């Protein structure tokens, strides 16, 4: 198959969309066919595009796709022209639904789209509600945005959602046909780690090591992690925390009485720092992030190392209870997380099984080769059906 890849950022940039865009592109290239990247610049409006990217992140992230929607006739006409010349079988769009708005496909071409959220679903979810609107006036555009989403999704042949949570919400909100929406979980944004016997065990007589990974201490649920470990330490359990990616205020960590190690930043491009991060993933007992997420690549990465996760059941987090960790209901308190940890401290065999099933879940579900093979199959089926119908 010849596949045209469309996004508002070049997928060959490994840093954008938390690396997900690059992984999607790579998996398609390995398993689905000949993938060519369509241009993401705005043609004669490129000076405006660059100006938007110069604004602060909190403005840029909202303004760039709203502006793209408003100016779609002038921006996306170039994509229509590129598709007409390229002899493609499939147009595959990742993340940026606005890139599909007002694009006209040549006869016989299949369209596909994937993202871990849509603007309207996100905004109306508990995740979006927890952040609110940065600019109150932006709410005036909400009806226009939802109409554009509905038009794009209803016209797209194959919608690939990483979670049941998202599939169920878009299905109802945009009145989609059941055969349009398929759940294919995304993978971990790391190379596949080797299976290495790590000898990690868990019992009440040895330290309990909890790993927290995130750039935003509060948004990723750091305070609740500290409260949980403080409860355990008050019971005499030697619970220890390792923080990677941020530097929490000293006062926030005070309840743990020094049982904390902070790595403000570990650069995965540097071998020695990458090895340190991999060692933390291999040797910690749980990764805990009590945050509100629409997906969460970090949970996939933890599973790749056999590291169980503790989180909240928010959005489409890829944590299945008693398989690769536990996702507690929104509103769960420190005592609830402490109870889960306490149960495993009292049952070392159950903990070892949880480590094994975490890695197995990564192998069978949460990796990009599985995603690429499944999506390649789905796309080929749609292409074959369209050819058989003579369209």
C-alpha cells in the first residue's frame, strides 16, 4: 500500500507529541506499506504559522489548531493537490483532526485517523474540566469546533482509537457507524527492552521503592504519592520515593523525612543517564502517577519493564487491574492507594505474578509492532474492499 501521512507536525521529529507521532509513523512504515509524509507548512500563510509557534505554549497549543480550522480552505487545499498527484491508497492522519478538515480525497482512496483524545471529548471529560479554559472567550468557538469534528469523523473511513474510553465517547457524540471506530491500543515510546531476570521481590521486611515520572509535580499527582507513602512510613513500612523529571518543592517532600531521591532530568540521549533511568524502571516496585490522563505513554513504558503501575481510572489510561497494575476510581485517597500496596506487601507471590503479567501485557497489547500489524491489516482490508467494489 502507498500511504500518505498527515499531521500538523513532521513525524520524523522524535520529540513532539511525546514521541507518539514518530512511533506511529515508524510502525506504519514497518508493517503497513510505503509511507510518505505530506507537508505540514501552511503555504502562503506560513509566516502566520511560525508566528503562532513563537507564542507561549499555553497559547500556542490552543491557537494553532483553531487558526488551522478557521483558515482550512487556504491551508488544506495544498493537501488535496498533493493527494491528487501521489497515487496513494490511504490517507493516514495522526493527532491533528484539523489537518483533515476540508481535504478532498481522490476517488477510491481510504482515509484513517488516530488520536488519544478529541478537543470536544477532552474538554467535556473530567480531565479537561480539571484544567478549564485558559481564555474564556475561546469557549465561543466550541460549537464550530464540534461541528468540524463531526464532519471530519463522519467522513473518515477508519477511526483508530487507543482506548475503549475514547471509542465509546466519540461513537455517541458524533453519531458514527460502529464499523468506523476500532480500538487498537498504542505502544510504549521506548525501544523494546530485553527480558532480564531482575530478582525484584516485595515483602514487608525490605524497602518499598515507588517511582514517579513526570515534568509537572502537581498535575501528575505528586502530592497524593507523598501522602500515600507517608501513611505507610507511619506504620513502620520503609517506603521510598524516586522522582524523575521534575524538582518538587522541599516542603512537598518533607513528610517523607528524606526517603526521597530526585533526578530533576535524565537525558535518554546520554547512555549513562539512559542506563540509570532503565535501572529505575527495572528495580522499582511500582510506578505511581495519580494524574488525570487521556492515555499515558509512561504506563506502557513501565509495563515494558515489568513494572506495575498505580494510577486513577481517568480517560483511557492503559492500566488493566491486576494485569499491569491498578487504576483506582477518581476521588481515591492516599489510604486507598496505601491499601493496595499493603496487600501486595503481604502477598509476595501475587506481586511477582503482577510483574510477569505487566510484561506480558506489553508484549501482547502495549507495543507498536502489535499496533502496526493490526492497523496494516485493517487498512489493507478497507483498500481491498474499495477495489472490489470498483470505487
